[in-house]
C-alpha cells in the first residue's frame, strides 16, 4: 500500500472574515485594478422539474470561491512561476459533461505582478438571497453555490485510494483485514472527506472513469475538492477534528464545523477538480461524487 500513499492538505474551512491577502474559501479575491471582473454568458439550466434552459440577457458576474497562496499551500503544483490560485465559478447550473454544475474558472497569478489591486473586490456570499427565475440575468444565482466566507486551518494527512480503484488482490486483502480486525478501510483510512488539496479523489457515486484533458488528451491531475460536508456518519470516527467532537449536532457551532462553506455540491456532496499537467490554459475536468 505504501506506493499508493499521497499527502492531502485538508483545508478545514471555518466561517471567518478573510481578507485579500489570506488563503480562503468564499472571501474577497486580490484583484488587479485594471482587470475586468469575469462574467459568464453560458446557457443556464434552471433547476425546476424539467430543467428549463435560459440564455442570460446580460453576462452573470462570476463568484470568487477560493483563493490559495503558494506560501500557505506549496503542495499545489503552481505552473509557470505562479504562486496564487484563484477559483471562481458562475453560481448557476450549467449542463457540462452530463452534470448540472457551476461553470468554473481557474486563474493562476504571480503575486509580484500585482501592483495595483482593488481595495473592495466584488463579493457575493451565502447571505445573498436566492434569485427568482425572473430576476435580471446579472442577478441569477443559486444560494447553494454562494460560499460562506471561511478562513482555512490547514492539516496534512496521508491518504490511500478509494478501495474500488485498487487492484483486485489488494481489494481482497483489505476486505479480509476489515473483517478480521474490524477496520473500516474505506471510511477511516482511504480518502478524507471535506474540502482539500491533493491526495486522492473518491469514487463512491460512480465507477472510476478517465478524465483526459479536453485539449491535449493527457491524463489530468487531481487538484482539489470542494465538499458540502466535512464528514459523514461513518467517516467522522476518523476525520472529525478532535477539537470539535464536543459540539452538539443541531447547534450553530456544530453546523459551522460540519457544513462551513454552505455549498451544496451534487447529491452526495463533493466536486473533485482536475487540471492538465501540461498547461494551465487547457481548462479543467471534474467529477461529482
Ligand atoms: Zn453561467
Ligand atoms: Zn492538456
């Protein structure tokens, strides 16, 4: 199993007031004063009973979802001398690769290139109310794609692959170990739940499938996961932080630890993001699990 060990950086986002110089989820992005804020004009799928499709009348402003500095998370493979990753998305459902998901944009920057930046960059977060279907296009957004601003509490852990993706022989050995020693490899030893950088992606919803780069065909590399919840009833035995185990379910403090970002991603709750090892200009791939 040693050959399969990978380090994941668990982000442990918790509600706070991040600023533009912090690594964060859902806080303000450091933004060049002379650079227009990105927008999305892709067709929106309205999540009613039959997924009506609507072309926005005017472009929808993107929302800053994460900002990650190399000085905090050097484990990220920053391309071409960059040292800052900003993740934005359009907070609407778009039909991409047979999934209804927000449309993402990844921006890789070099901090030394940022000479002048906005003091008060645009920010939308989860207290912005759901927009009704007849709202102006520029206001269209789904509350569950608007993150609550969170500071990060980084933790490095060792992960192993989702059991179903391992060779048959190892799967059988792990099953025996689970049965004989009462271990729960899948929940406790393999893939950490919650928001994280690197490590392994989970394949608990679908069988594993290949995610080649759309541009060059290379196998993409797992970058990070955005998750709806930080643990579930099984994984909490290992992955719920010890410092928070005294929190009572149903209280605000438990909710802020368990669902800190307020994001809701898919039925089972995590979006795994992959990038091409050859060029940051080759877009991204994803799977919802
Ligand atoms: Zn959009
Ligand atoms: Zn590529």
